């Protein structure tokens, strides 16, 4: 199943996608769909965990409420973000940054699910604003 989505792309990005599609003898829509699929892997692939939080033990849920990047991943992410801000990222670093950002976002989402589950089970108090 697929659904149609309309989005606005910068001219240079669309030009690159069109050029790649031409070189590969493919439709630009296929090229863009594949690029999005590669950029947004399923969360269970990123995290290596596929069980719903609701099926985990209390101890596993509480452990997930503290889910973070490793210290070395966090340092590398900070360095890459600094280089991005300065406009000095290489293509290889841009790919690495994307991967680290996906991991960070996936862990943050998994942590949020665990926090909600922990509150629902009465394992911890709700976060205060």
C-alpha cells in the first residue's frame, strides 16, 4: 500500500534527484521514495528492539526510562553538530550525523514510551512541567 504526499523541495535537491533518476533510468518519484526509505529506517532496526514497551517487565521499562546515547556517541554528535553549524561538514560526516540523529531520535521516542508506561503502571510519578 502506498499513499501520495505532496511536498516542496529546494530546487537544488530536486535537481539532484532528477539527475540521479536520469542516470539510473528511473522515475524521480521512485528515487525520492527510496531516498526517504533509506533516511527513515524502522525504529526496531535502529534500536535493535521490536517488543512493545507494554510487553516488557517493570525492570525493563524502568531501564528504558534512562535510555541515552553512549558518552562517545554523545560527544561525536556534539562535534558533528558544531561542524554543521560552522558549515564545515564533509559528506561522510553528514551521513554520520544523520545516522546519529536517527539513533538519538529513536532512543528519545523509546524513552518517552517507557516513561508513559512507567507512569501508567505506577512505577514512577509523572514528569512535572
